[in-house]
DNA sequence: ATCCTAAATGATAGTTAGTATCAGTTAGCA
DNA sequence: TGCTAACTGATACTAACTATCATTTAGGAT
C-alpha cells in the first residue's frame, strides 16, 4: 500500500535547493514559488520584473542553481534571452510555439533509439543531445483560423 | 558532358548577398571571404577582431543577411555568444564538441522520418525542428587519452 | 566618363542580459 | 543568544549586440 507515489511527494524547487546544501531564505522562497505558480516558461528578466523585492543578482543566481541541479531547463530561443521551464521528466525534449512561445515537454523512445543508432554515423563520442520541435500550438491555430474567416 | 557540377559552381557567400539584391562592397567582400577561408565555426566578435578594418555594425549586419538567406547557421552555444557555420546542406543538424567547440554538420533520413512520425504524438502543428548532438571529437579524445597516460 | 542617388558604411552612443564586488543581513547551529 | 559562514542586493561593470546618422560608395542613367 505504501506506493512510490505516496512516498515521493512532488519535490518543490525550494527543496531542490535545500538538497544542494543551500539555505532556505525568503528570497529563494519568493523566486521558487513564483516559478512554480507561474503557468509557463519564463525569462530571467521577466522573473526580475515580477519580483521587484528580490535583487536581480539573486534571481539570476537562483536560476543558475536550479539549472545546474537539472530542475530547470534552459531553452535557447534564438534572438533574445533564453527561456526557462521546469523539468518535469528526467530526459526530454521541447516543443516551442513560434507564435506565442508556449513551451511543452515530451519524450519518445523512438527519438532516443535513433540517437543511439546515429553513434555509428558520427565521428567522435556522443555525450548528449538536444532537440526542439517548433510548432504552432492549438490555441494559436484557433486564433489564426478566426482571423482568416474575417478576410 | 555538361554535368551539374560544372554548371553549378560553389556559390560564394558574396554571391548569396548579390542574389539578395545587395551591393558588392569591399566590406562585404572582406567579411565573406574571411568566413569562407576560416576553417571552423566562429562568433561575431571573433570575426570583428579578425577584421578591424570593417566596422562592427557591418560585420553584424552581414552575418544577419547570411543567416536570413540560410547561408549561415546560427548555433546557440549556451552561455556565450552564438556561433555561426556555413550551411553546406539544405536541411541538417549539428554536432558540437563540448571540449573544443568544433562544429560538424550531418543529415540522416532516419531522423527526418522520426520527426514526421512524431506529428501524431504532438499537440499543434509542427513547423520545424532543430537538433544538436554533443560529442567529444576525435582530436579531443586523442588528447584526453594522452593526459590520462601521464597519471 | 561623370553624375546622381539610394544603399551602405562605420564611429559612436545606447540597450539588453548578465556577472562581479562587497558592505550589510540572516539562517542555522552551538 | 550569539556566532559565523552563507546569503543578499545595490551598484558598477562587461559582453554582445542594435540604433543613429553624417559620410562614403556602388552602380545605373546620361
Ligand atoms: Zn502558441
Ligand atoms: Zn533525447
Ligand atoms: Zn573537439
Ligand atoms: Zn532534421
């Protein structure tokens, strides 16, 4: 009856920081809860704006800790500041809506299998990979068809 | 006898710019030939340093034209300025050596096929994808095994 | 060949995104 | 309750661009 889902409660980002041996401060509480309560991917500057009571340096430092710990993904959106999103699954890839910037996470064994098979084709030793799928998300598709019906 | 390779000569980056309706200037000649004669991927700032006679704004502008035209790839190396490399194949992906930054290009139909099959799994409409494989390149592997033999 | 003009250049100033410094504050432990 | 290393945040700084604009130039017209 003591299933894994009961034992392992969702670890908050603040807990992640504690587990790194870092102190539980009010600034860190503010940053991590803002990230967890926010609905989507965000940039460092956005977070700074949303948390004027926390110093910029602290916001950036906290993000860096979380990225290093693997609790946040850093997504390089070309032309502009990188976005961050909570890493919910260990190894995964991202979908990014080119219209609205919504970020999704996915994992598919086929992708991983193909990666392994590429080892033969590629010179040197593979140490990792990254992949982003660019999409127009459903809500952007919906609003697109709205405006096209006006024309 | 008039094979395609004879008709279609390797289009230089300067020609790419001309084809965009841009003028053939000495600054553009300097930038494009430096890129073509350089051996590997480069950053914008590197190019500026190598071409002190060309204004920074012009270097950046020229790079942007070439990226827009698809003649250069812009690679987001996390933490730092993006690197650029000449796009030799239409659609392709990159290998990046984490040790020395060497950039390679590859294309494999399996990857593209998997992408198409992912359409079912993913919400929204796929518009494109990107993929980077991180490697330790052969020359970095060689120098690694050198130093380990010292220990 | 020379003139004309829009295109291009490059010095400089400005912006954005992030890092370093460091005096003051605070968490967590004794 | 006090101690001290960890942490904070104001400020200054740097890196990587981007905007401005007076000056120069490519390339077509004559
Ligand atoms: Zn969207
Ligand atoms: Zn993967
Ligand atoms: Zn290498
Ligand atoms: Zn592809």
